[in-house]
């Protein structure tokens, strides 16, 4: 009879958490990498890195929320230009919050993305 040890030790890797948060900024460089790269990092290391599941879910929820708000803002451009103001606001928030949360992740704190819809 073989006994298998199911106790997995999770490693603390704050650098990987920081990279996951900062990889969202690839949207401004490539146009599409801001959702795919953090998703791959989260799925690959959620079981082996402490806090990656929490941070990964927050990142994916934030990126999906940004995508949804952007899609809703495009028709709002016809309503007195309110869509343009909301797109500018979304662009600034989507640039600043990953940097703030990367600093929080390097300090070992939980992520904090406001105005995020919890899909996961």
C-alpha cells in the first residue's frame, strides 16, 4: 500500500504577485495582453504561491470589469460626450490601480480594486 502525502507547502513569492499586477499594463503596449498574461500567471501558480488565488481573481475581475465598462461607454459617447469622459476615467484608473496594487502585493497586503464586479 502506497501512502501519498497530499500536504502541499505554498511558497511566498511576492515578486510573482507584483509581476501579475504589472502585467496588466501590457494593454497599453500590445492592446490585449492585459487580461491574458495575468490569467496565465494566475492559472499556472494559484496552487503553489501563497495569495496568488486571491490576487489572480482580483486581477481577472478587474480586467473583465474594465472591459465591460469600456463597452458600455462607447454608446454613451452619443449622449453629450459622457462616454468620452468615462473612457478617460477608465483609462486613468486602469493605469493607476495595477501599480498601486503591485506595491500592496510587494508589501504582502491584499489587493484592493474599487468598482470591480465579482465575476469569479
